[in-house]
């Protein structure tokens, strides 16, 4: 199938285009904290000459326990994301969990993300598609990669073909995920840009006492392997103090270790796409 390329700001997203990185904290905490991370990220990506999309969530509706923090909520969260977008002039990605959120979220963000558990929710996909925004659909842990063509077709039915398909690991056993890198070229057969989520691929769902644990030491390894296959974008979350992050701390790259990883990913991507 013909490769589909998505234009965003001054760069393009495509499986044969230069790598794009989706990066930011898992959960919004405050304007000050978000601004600090955005400023650090912008400095890193500017110096490495690599395009990025800033990512953060206003609500984590699929937390393991009712006791854990879900986030700031849609109103306060979108206010912060809007300020970050305007101040740093960077594109923004955030998740949605309900069709009723699409219209409001679309006023602020550039990319709407469909969580993996919701990738088969037809009404949600249709509402997201109708916004005309770029839609990043995460592959459910329970789906084969070839099944993602059906999720893409639901978005396509709205007339929106600005679609990205995101791999984030498959359920392997209790509290564990595994990555089959064949899924990346399989999903790319749709023609749509393929994203590799290196953060949630190392997650250990429910492994903590009342939260999901993870193995962040494997994030760089999986991200490098994905870039060696050839993809449009890498998704990775970062935090200045992962141990005290309100969600997904065990899976995030410490902010002070982000630069060397980004540099390495850019070099791998350049070699693969210019071989």
C-alpha cells in the first residue's frame, strides 16, 4: 500500500521520513512542572535536530487502583496544555477516554490518542476521527497487529486519514508484556505511520501493590530495536523524578538521561532510512 505521510507544523510523519519522538510526562502535575519538562525537552530536541510532539495526560482513567491519582482533570489539564503549546510553539498529544471529550480536546491539541484498552470502541474512534485531528491509535495488548487495520478503517470512515498506529506490547502472561517486532512491518502494510511505545512496552500491569510496575532499564533497548526496524515515531515518557511520579514512574526515562538516548535513536534512524 502507498505510504501515507502526515504533515504537522514544519515536519512530516511517515515510516520513511526522519524519526519523530512523542515525549513528555505520563500525567500532568502542575503548570510549573509541565513547563520545566517542556523547556528541557525542547532544548534536547532542538540541539539534536529532531522533531517532537509534547505528550501529557490530564486524566488516567485506566489506573490499576481506585486509590491512585488520575490527574488534574480535563478543564485544568487542557488549560495547561494550551499554555505549553502557545509558549513553546510545539504540537501537543493527549489521550481521550470518552466520545464526549473529543470536541473539547480538539480545540487544544494536535494529536488525539486512543488508549490501547479502547482501540475497539467504535463510537470513540468515530468521534475522534470527526475532529479532523491526527489520531494515534494504540494497539490493544489483546490484538494481533493485522487487526489494527479495522481500527484504522473506523477512523477512515469519517473522512479522516491522519492516522498513526502505535505498538505498546502484547499480553504474554500474568503481569507481563512482550514485544513481537514483526508487528511493526505488519502494521506498516496499512500505509499508515507506525509508532513504537517504548514506555508502556516495559510495563508490568498490576505488578505493584496497587499500581502497575515496570522495567525502565529496557526502554532504551526496545526503542533502539524499533528504530532499527524502521518506524515513523517513538513514544517515550520522561520525568525529572520518576520515583515520585504520580503514574508510570517505573517505566519512564529520567529527564537527565534523555539526551544520549535521543541522540542514539536519531543516528540509528538515519542509518536505517538512508541505507
